[in-house]
């Protein structure tokens, strides 16, 4: 599969109507009797959260997407998973399908104020990030977190993993399964970090980051095991969505 060659100097691919996508997620969530909560950000701006509650959960899993408005595959992947509705028994699922609703109409990384929300989690300046963190602080700890992203420069799918828990790593299996549906980035250096077969395992030291992404706040406050999944934006959108869905399904299969 060849790159499309669209992304020159930034993302130049498809945009999505995020309101319609969130409406479809809402229909799937209500049909499956998920708990719904709106995170009030400011007048006219709200973030969605959904929870599939179970009695005495064996595991708690958190998923998020849409923190960058030029990364449509994440919300579309969560829509597909919600509509599929094949979640493991005894696993509580908490899901935020779009953390940057003002960025998607602009088809750009930042929000409407020009702020990269995924660099806001150490110094909480953006209203969206403040509302998200305030909500997260009320949630129980998660056994695992998955943040769905895209990378417009990537040569293929790759992921970040930080595993500070005693549990197993599923990074290699995610890469193996995704390779059947999407190219894997073979680079030895991705985003200026050492990578091996599409996996980056960065430092978890808080002092190593001047600006925290969402995943780093989660690791510091809510989990011991985190994946950030990066679909390659210069490939067809259905391929990117399938790659993210496949990676998440790999985890769900193990949690069963």
C-alpha cells in the first residue's frame, strides 16, 4: 500500500462532520444503555463522555480520541466500536470520543483558539483541558488507557507504550495484527524517539516533559499502563480507521 502523497507541510486529507459522528455515537451509546455525561467547557461548548458500567468490574479501561481536529480516524474508530458493541464482560469502559470539537470544523490540529490541547496537561490553560482534567479527577483509576491519534508525517502505523504495571504488554501483538490491515512504520527514529518495529517506549519520568500530553497526565494520575495509537494520516481514511479499531480489539480480546 502506497502513501497518498497529500500531506505536504501538514494534514491535507479528509475532514469529517464531527457533530454527525457524535450523534451516531450517542445513538449507539443510548441503545446499549451506557451512562452519558456532558463535560461543560464554556457557553456552547461541551465534551461528551460515556461509561459502560458493570458491577464489580474486573478491569477498568479508558479510551479517548479527537484531541486533534485534523485526526478524523480516532472518533470514527470509536464510533465503529460503539456500534459494534462487543465489549468484554466484567470490564468497565469509559470513553471520550472527541476532546477538541472546535478543531474539526477547521480541519486543523489546534482548537479554535489555536491551542494544541495535547500539550496542555501540565499547565492547564485551555478551557477544554481544564474541564477534562476536572472530570478525570472524579473518575476511579484505570487499569489501562488507550489514546487514539493520527500522525500526518508517519510512514505507517506505530504506537507508544508505557507499562509501569505488573501486567503484560500487548504492543507487539497490536503491531502484528495491525500489519495485516495497514503498513507499520519501520523507522528506527519516530518523532525523535527510538522505535523498534513500530513501538516507542518513552521515558515515564515527569521531568522528561516540558509539556504533558493527555497520556502523560493519565500515567501520572490515573493509570500504570498507557498506549497512544498513531494511524498514518497519509493513507486512506478507511485504512486508518481499521488500524485503530484492530489495535483496540487486540486489547479487548485479551481482556475477555
